[in-house]
C-alpha cells in the first residue's frame, strides 16, 4: 500500500488566527507537525495542503512539501479530497496541523488497521477518567462493537449509565483519521445527514451512509493548539 499523510492547514482559524504560524521553540507550529509526521517513518509522503501563501512558503522554504488549495473548503476532509484527486495513493492519514507533538505509536496503530482489506476508515480513541470530561459536549465520545467498529459518536455521555454495576468504559474520540482514497472522495459527495447536523460531527456521515469506522485504542495524550493558552502549555511541554 502507498500511505501518505496529509496535513490540512488553514491560516484564518476563528478562535486563534494564524495559530499554525506561532513560534514554538525554534519552529512554527506547522513545521513541528510536518517534521514530526516525517520523523515517524510511516509515510511514503507527507504533504501540507493549505489556503495560505504564508503557510505554503513556511513549509516549502524549509524543504517540506505543500499544495495550495484551488477552492475554499469548509473542512479538512474536503481540502484533502481535492488534493488527492489525481494522486496515486491507497491510504490517506489526516494529521491535524495544530497538534505539534506527533508520535509514531498512535499513528502506527492507525495505519495498521488497513492491513484488514475490509477497513475503509480508521480513527483513534482513548479511555476517559474524569466525569467532567464525560459530561462536556466539547469532548466527543464513541462506543464500539466487538470488532472495534464505531457504533456511534456523541457529544453526550455515551453510553448512558442505566446499570451502575457494569460500568462500561467511556472512550474519548481522538480526531485523527485515515481513509482509503475512494472512500474519502465518496464522503465529500454525500450530503450531510440528520445525525451529523444534529451532533455537529462530520464522522457520523460515514455511519449514516453504511461505512464503518474501525477504531484503535491508544493512550496518547494529544495537545491541540486552539487558543493562546494552549500555546503556552505546549511551550512548557517542549521545555
């Protein structure tokens, strides 16, 4: 299989404009993400796909590969789909541009899901412990079947605790995805479904169209740069 990592990178983030160009140690956030993805050694190619000349120049001037989007896109999935349309590739991993601490282990688990030829989409999850996180609508929960295929994703506590004896674990969905090329292209042509609109979770579009999402459990604690406060936390972690 030819496996590539695509990093969708939008400049004008609503909560923290230009966050990908913020300095983190001796590099910008987007360069940390790009270099970390390359360093995993998992991918035949790593590409940033962006709407910004500034981000494009930041990546390419330091020896990286970037592609300019031709259209305006609402989501990273749409941005990636446009970029891979004419690429010779089997599996595409969507690496979030605002997560600079890329690690090999969780991404390797994600990639290995596609050793099963029936898997069309893969993603990651980890066990949750804090009840505040479970009740938070910003923390997306997922439940799976015995094959580790997602049954549902929700912003509500999932599953509901009707039986306090069993205590099924809560799993947090980590929004890192991998797709077979044609499955992602199909996804961008489907209209948003009722559940996707209700929960504001685009991954539900796959489930509503009968496409399973195979999950892998990891312990990785991802750090996303969504606010200036997140950047300060990242600087401390970097040391």
